[in-house]
């Protein structure tokens, strides 16, 4: 089995889970990542990694050589002040990436905006209502232009709301930090981080250039429905609802602006993938039953 070279711009929960999947599958790989800190070595699950300094202002010049060697480049750094700093870096500093089999840009389903609770797929109109959604859509378009111009192998994953064993509604319920807005017909799609990692793993050997995939589970639901199920598992009272005007968090206000159900048929068909957690029920049951 030949060694593969992976480069991750950013190393948050999705990238970490993807790398854990590679370790579990006993893949032979070399990994480089970026952070805002000065370049340094670190260990991740007994695996040695070099973390390269990378910010909007400056970066370690060694990154270029690593990218030229890379087979897979994962981009999970969100736009900063509306701009994608990784795309900007590629435009200014990189001539070619001869060994690259794919660049995966992790976008978000916020690019769709509000569809009044209707289903959206990859061909639906994108009309973001939040600055985050607008920035994500602009970043997607920048990557598509770069890909066409430089013949980069690109796929875009539009991620639904991510939850995990560490970050989930059960933890927020236990801490009493969950606000539910009283809004009818509000649907939202989710995805467990392990399912994202599994699909990234599948895509190592199953890739089609310049494609976009919604990465979401099978059951869009209201936050109230999910919270009620979580409260039932924990034997807690359902959290109180508040009016949208009472919400101070801009992020939460933006969350409730949009109502849509995200279709995942393209993802499941192309990657021939059965979700580990097809709905929030299986996901929350797993977290609860394993005392996570």
C-alpha cells in the first residue's frame, strides 16, 4: 500500500475525525496541517504531525513544497471578513499541484438561505440571508473559478449543522444553555461529524471533478423536536421557548431566519454510502448510550 500525502488547511473537528478514520482504516499517510501558531511539531493520537504557520498576513514558505507533494488537500478554514484566505493564497503563491487527486472545500448549507421549509438540492437557488452564508457562497465561486483556471480537481461539500460526541444538544440541555425559538415551520438539517469523515474517506477513491454535494442526514427537523427528544433521553423538562426578538445571539437569529430541508440523495448515490447516523435519533441515542 503506497503512502498518501494529506494537507489540511485548518484542523477542527471534521479534519480530526477524518484523520482518525484514516488511522482506524490503517492507511499509510503523511499529514501536514495549518494553524495560526508558529510552525511546530505535535502528536495526534500517537501520530506525528507538522503544523505550519498560516494566516491571512503571512505563512511558512515550506507549505508550498508540501502542497506540491500533496495528494489530498482539505480546506476547512471559514472565510475571514468575507474572503477565503486559502483561495487567495493559492492564487498568489501556488503555481501547480501536480500530485493532487482532490481539493475538498468544506462549505455550508447556509448558502441556500431561506426556502420556507421546502426541500433543497444541489441545483436549488442559492440566496443566503446571513453574512456567513454569503461569504460561503462567494468562497465556493472563487474555488470554482480557480479550479477552472488552473485545472484543479475540486469537490465542494455543503455541510448541514454539525453535531458530534463532544458538541450536541444533550450537552447543551445538561448545561441549561439551550434556547428554543417559538417559530412555526422551521426545519433544519444536521449531520454527525463521523458521517462527514466517512464520506471524505469514501471520496479518496471515488471522485468526480467540480461537483457539489449536500452532506446531511435523512431527517430535517425543528430544533424544538430535537431538543424534546434529547430532554426525554435525559429525563429533563423540555426547554422553554422564547420569541425571536428576545434572542441576543446573532448566530442564533441567523439560524432561525432560514427554514429548509436539505436533500442528500446525490451524496448517498455517488458515494454509495449508508449513513451511520441516518437521523438525530440514532445520533443522540449513540451519544447517550455511550455516556459521551
